[in-house]
C-alpha cells in the first residue's frame, strides 16, 4: 500500500472533493467513511498522515484514535484532526499525545499540502525503512 494520506470522514462530498484535490496534485489518498474502514486500512499496512474528522456517527474521531492506539496501529502514522469544530473538546483528554495537529474546515488546500509535506518529511526521518 503506497498511499501517503488517509482521510477519515463520514461526509461523502468531503471525501470526494479532498480525494479529487489530492489526485490532482499527485498525492495518493485512501478514504474511509468511519472507524471500521480506517482500522481496516491500517491493518492492511497503511502508514502516513491520517486526516481525521471529529464528528462522525457511530464512532467519533476521538474514539477512532483510541481504537487505533488500542490495536497498536499508531506507529508510523501522524494524525491530524480535520474538523468543523473550532477547538478540541474534553473528549480529546488522554489521547492528545497522538494528535499532531488540529485543522478546521473549511481549509485552504494549498496550506494543507504545505502542512502535509512537512509531516511526510517527519515520517521519512522517523521511519526511514517504511514506505512514506
């Protein structure tokens, strides 16, 4: 698996528009509509930057991160919250060390790409033997 970005968001229009943007700039992206798909991608070997929505039905973004950590799937990934919420809420307590950044929607695609390039470089340094 050679995608560098995974978008976890329950909104199909957001997944499609972000996917189209990334494809237009040559960045491979996986999408997941929620926790189960995210975990599946991680179990299949995804390593890279995870853009995680907070407000999702069934399992929210915070609980998805908890499941990632509980299943020992965090290593080799950087998690960036991408959400409509202005600031993290108390549901982030206990997992803040696993969240690298917190970006609000709507976002500027060019700024997002700059941020992602920086995180890709961090992953390359931290995990040189993994595909990033």
